């Protein structure tokens, strides 16, 4: 208190004393509430638990988002690698086929052509014989199969040529041993 608030004798007035008591009560009440809050361990534990749960939920959301992003990146990388591998396999297959074709001797190619011609002649003879001896419904089915074979003649001939070349190369290597 300042000197002006005191009366002539230096003592506070009853009004000033009441105000001072009221202020002291307020301060004491606040102090008691603070002490009670510090002493209430259960409430503090609940507050800390709630805070920890909230932080954990936030971190879980962040981790989940990061995992989703990384998963998307990994999927994209895997798709790119698969596409690259597929292209490489296709290229290597084409190179291998060209290498087999280039390394196949002309004699083998001629023999393959002759074998194909013989197969065609034999097939024609078999077809004529089968046509004479086979019932009509079965002839229709056989005609469809022959049409499919004619439509895929090039792959069949190429496959036969590769097979003959493989067998001839294997045979010649067997003699060298």
C-alpha cells in the first residue's frame, strides 16, 4: 500500500482492509486450486494419456500417408521394371531367332523346304484317301482343321525348320564327341 491510502495515523481504513482481504482470498483460492491440480495425479495421468493418444494418432496418420506414398512409388517402379524386362526379353528372343536363322546352313534350309514339300504331298495324299473313306461330318471337321493349318503355314514351317535345324546340330555335335 502506498502512503496516501493510509490515514493520518498510518493504519489502513476498514474499506482498504476489506479489499486487501478480498485480494488475499482470491490469491489464496488460486493457489489452492493450483496445488489441488498438482496433487490430483489421476487427472494429470488422464490429461497426459489423452495428449499421448492424440500425438500417437497424428503420427499414425503421418506414417500411413507416407506408407501409401512409398507404396505408390514402389508400384510405379515395379511396373517400369517389368515393362523394361519385357522389352529386353522380346528383343533377346528376336535376336536369338535371327541368330538361329543366320546360323542355319543353306543345306538345312533346303532339306527343310524339301521335307515341307514332302509333308504337303503326303498330307494331300492322306486327305484324298481320308476323303474317300471318311463320313461327311468328319470330313467337314477335318476341312476346318486343314484350313487353320493353311492359315498358320508360316509359323508351322518356321517351327519345323527350327526343329530340323536343332536335330541336325545335335546330331552333328554327337558325332564330334
